[in-house]
């Protein structure tokens, strides 16, 4: 055991480390909160993490040295709670050859192990949002007022702020560690579990149900979150030279809904979201001699995600019929035998009738046309999301690393890794069921799951494979340290692409069949061949991709307390599997409408990185690190120009390696370790991130908007020029007050011409993309605790206050005004009252989701032994 030196003389790239004590003494709840404090990292409003200007999917997440990234989305696929973290490492520079499948950085989470003494704790807190900001208000009622002079009517909204009431957040967490009885302290365990429930801060009101019925008018949370996580780690020390550990993670998350602006007063139409996952890690560490050891790791990773309004896609409401013009208006149930016969009589008699939803049995899907505003500037009165989405990512990992100090100068490290993936996806959008052999829809609406042959249903199972090997040498000379390495990566997408790109699966929605135009295919391809035989004429298997990545780093001591380091490297990453396997059947519609298809033949994206930095220890407890860096990124995933097919009206685009960016900047970190009753840190980043397109689909969206292809670079969406993070912790072991302050300048957005501006024939209206900036953001968080001992128990009372000053920070704006408060396109005072409008125009303009989280206060208690 030793304290990590402030200046690490053998570090040839940028490394940030956060210990368990650092995490414990700061107002942070999740791993993401800790990561956001590190220099060079930017967290976007959707939660994506960008390291040194890269896209959010360019970060590789590791747990105890093993991959834990969801390769479909690029996110951390395992819930690791702060209580389980022994140390968090962020490698944001030119990392060594042992790290692969990342272009921006590595996040390595080292988890705790059980000790030789039994210990544990239970931690709970209760939280609530405390804010008086009107932006989070919800309409309570709408009064119609008539101007006696002009005779003009106007809708006046009476609002209430849900955050002025009780919006509970509950957290209960436990941890237990120590030796297993009768194991002679050789077998130890660490386990932790957490349950969290948060109602969120965005609310709607159930004025209407998705079926168009009147709701109960109750306030409904629209970004609630609930999760359960569990982790357990067993460690068996066979002898001082041999250790085996097994780590299990399980998590279960649920979002009842997320905030969709148009559904604010019909919240039941927003889909539920569910996440599940588990990870097993088996690790062996064997020291062969004082100079040589090896590590073997096996991992089983699984995560899935599901989204729907109703789990049963065929669920439909019970319909009743109102009959008009008979002896008297009356209601029948057409689903009963008597009702069916009566309905036949009504049809023959030529009487009019209307279907309506039975209020006593209304749950179920309704026609997609229901999800529309009844008039301009109105929220939805009915309707729902008709999509069902389910996917899973699973893989096995086998990894072997060998380290040996072969001489006093050379420390050699080498390793191999195999990953075997399995991805599944089932994604469809419900369609109206039609009469057999006809295009006429069945009335009343019946939901229909379209077959996978149509463009409305995508389904696949893909099993790509990956192999990598590396070798690196740490050369420790008297006056410098050199890290030099070489990495080899092999990837097989194990999929196919069309032989002729101009001849994808063209689907005819009228005939409900695919049209094959391949000249090498028989004319009878549609009828006389099985799907597998048709594929032989249409598709070819993609070739595996292989890459070599050289890495070089040099550390040169300039004093006994300071070093300069330089590093250079080539880094490759297979694109996210979402882009490889999107629209797996390569289906486009003869009925028109442009689409994007996946491309399993995508090459690895590549980055060349350079950095030079200085580490300097100023006193025994204070040091700083300043680093300049440059990244040249090529073969980023983008979308192709439109590809023509034999049918003139049918075109499509596919993902391809075409986008480019470069990033340059400087990071500064100053840290004071805990001494003299306080610790502190300060991080500053200056970043310029420019490129052709921020997201892979931006070029395709430009085509839809009839824009010319971009030929120059613009600031990327996460181009956050200046970022400041500061922490201060004051106190003793028994009481402490900690502060986190954050400030960052606004990210770019594309402005638009305001309605009130004068424009003429000679006026230039083609405003440059991402040429304006959002307002700057600043937040301030506080954590305080008091600890006391009663017998063998340790009690801690604590309080967290997030966004202490209740700052109303804007994460997005109306592009014509540069603020989220108003837009020149919609002036509530100039818009006439409409009796079918749900809500008011003023409330429609208000966008609470464009603001950061308001003030939240948490009060809790920890009991430990």
C-alpha cells in the first residue's frame, strides 16, 4: 500500500484518477457526475460523454480492466454505483497499445474488494425539488375572456408549479464486506445494492387519455426514473502469488415516460422504457516470479432495452356504437353476437352510426391519425406512440495479459483478446389492419404488426467477431521513460451487403412484395426461389477488417518534481453496431420517402493524436498538470449521397466513412490533497472541435432539407470552448462541507431569421450552421455531513443541495431569438382564440425541457459498523 505520487514519472499520457475518498466527500450521485468534473470532458444535454472533442460513442468503458461498453449505443452498459468504486481512471490522451476500440478516451472503473474485517453500512435519503421557477409550471385551468370593446375572445391560463408541492426522491443503499467464515481470511466478499426512485422535475396533466377520453386532470411526472442495482465481488487468495476474483453486476431500470412536449396534457401516449443488464467477470492474477505475472479475464456481458406504450402490440380498446336516426339514438356493443346482428341490420337500413371507445375498457392502441394537434399551437388531445422497440447486446470476452520486467530497463507487456458478440433487434411500428386482399382499413381501428418483409418492421440477429493483440515496451532510462507499442485489431461483421448498391430490396406497398431488378437474377426470382436462394443472387458477405496501431510516449524528468511528456498514436474504432446493422434487410419503399440503410462493410474510424504536457509538483500536497493536444479524425461515419435505383422515384442513402474533424485544445488541472483541514481541485479546458458533420445522419438530413453538401468545417455540436470545474472540501473526518462549482460557455447552434426582421431580394438568408452560441451555464452544488459514534455504530447525517442558487440554465433555445423564453414566430397576443385548442399559446411556447434541473435538496442518514 502506498499513496499515489502527485507526479507520476512513468506517465506518458494524460491520466485523471479519482479515489473512493474523493467520491465520498463530493456531492455526486452517479459515475457520470464524477466524469463530468474531469478536464477535457463534455457532457451533452442527452447525457452523451465527449472526451477531447470526440463523438459520444468514441469512449471505451472498462470494469476491472475488462470491456463493459454497449457496442450498439456506445454507453456504459453496466450500472456501477459510487459506493463500489475503489478508483476511477480516465485516460484522455494517447493511451498505450493495451487499450483498443476507442478513439477519444478510456474510462476504467476499479471496484472494491472485501477486507479481512467485517464492515457494512446502510444509507438512505429523501429528496425533493424546491424551485419557484414558472418555466416548470403546468396549466391548472383555462378561462375564456371576452374583450367587451373589440368582442375578441382570449384564453387565459391559470397555472400551478408542481415543484412547490411534494415531488419525492427516495434512495436506499447498502454495502457489506469482509471475510467468508471458515476460509482463513482467504475468501472475502464485497456486495452492494441500491434502489432509487425519482419523480423528476418535468410534469404534465392528464386532461385527456390516448384514446381521446377525458382524464382525471391529475398532475403526471413526465421524466420519472426508477432503478435497482446489485453488485457482488468474491476474492479468493489461494496464496500470496495467486488470486481469483468473481464479480457480478445486475441492474434494472425503468422510465415510465420521458417528456414529449406535444403530449404534455396527454401523457399516457408516451412510451415506457425498460433497461436490464448483467455482467459476470472472472479474473485470475498469478505472479510467476517477482518480475513476471499474468492476468486472465473472462466476461459475460448482457444488456437489453425495450420501449412501448402497451406491452401487448395487439391490445385495443373495446368499441361501442352509437346508432342515429332509428326510433331513438341508442348504443350497442358490436362485439357481442346480438350486437353484430344488430349492426348488420343497421347497415342494411342505411342508418348512420359512430364508433366510440368504451370508457370502462379503454386501454389499447388507437389510429395513428389520432396523434395530431386539433389546431395550430395546440397540444395533442389523443394519440400515442405506435412503435415497439426491443434490442439486446451480449458478448463473451476472453483476455490474457502478461507483464514481465525482463531487464532493469525494459518492462514488456503483451496480451490477446477475443470478443464474440450477439446482437438482437426487433423494431416495428404498428399499422392499421386492412381487409383481406384489399387496401381498405378495418373500422374501427385494429393494430397490426407488419411482417418483417415490410419497411415497417426490422428484425435481426447478428454475431460479429473481434480479435486483438498487442505488445508494448516500457523503457526506463536514466533521463527518460519511453512507452512504445503496437496493436493489431481484427473485426468480422459477419453480415452481407447488396451486390449491386442500386438494387436493394425495393418494397411495393401495394402488391406487398419486393421487386428485384438484378440482371444476374432469374426472372422468376420472386416465386421459384426460397429467401435463402434469393439472397445468393442479391448479397455478398463483407470482408473482415484489420488494422495496425502504433503508439509512442516519452516522459522526460526536468526536476525531481516535474516531468514533460510527449505522446503520439494511431487509434482505430469499429463504428457503433447501430450503424452497421440498421435496416438489415436493405429495404426501401417504392411508395416514396427517402431512407438510410446500414452498412456492415464500414471501415474502422481512425484518429491520429498528439499531445505534450507538463506535470509539476509545487509543494508536498499541491501539483498541476497542463497538456496541449491535437486530434485529426478521419473516416468518421456519415451518410452517402442519394443512390439511384431502377425505379426513378426510389432513392436511398447508406452509412459510409466520409466525415472528418479535427480538435485542438489545452487542459489544466491543479489539485491540492487533503491537508490542513481542506482539499481542493481546479480544472480548465479550452477546446476547439470542428468537423464536417456532428452526427452520422446530418448529411442525410441536409438532403431532406434540400441543402448543398457541406464542403467546409464548422464547430461541432459539443464545441464547448471554455469549461471550468472547481471543488473545495473543508472539515475534519467527523464533519465536512464540500462544494462543486461548474461553468461552461455555450455550445453552438444554427440561427434562423426572425419573423420581424426585414429581408429583401438582396438579403442573405443562408445563415451558417452552428454560427451562434447558446447562453453560458453555471451551477453550484453543496454536500455537508456530520459523523458521530455510538458504541460500535457510526452514524452520519448528511445533506446534498444541487443547483444551490436554482439557476435557470438553458440547454436549447429558439433559433430566431437565441433564448428559450420566446420566439418571434409565435406571439400569443396576436393569435386568435380557437375553441379546439388544448392549452394556451403561451404555454405551448414554454419549453421546460430546455432548462437544466432545478434546485434539489436531499437529506439522509448513514449507519455503518
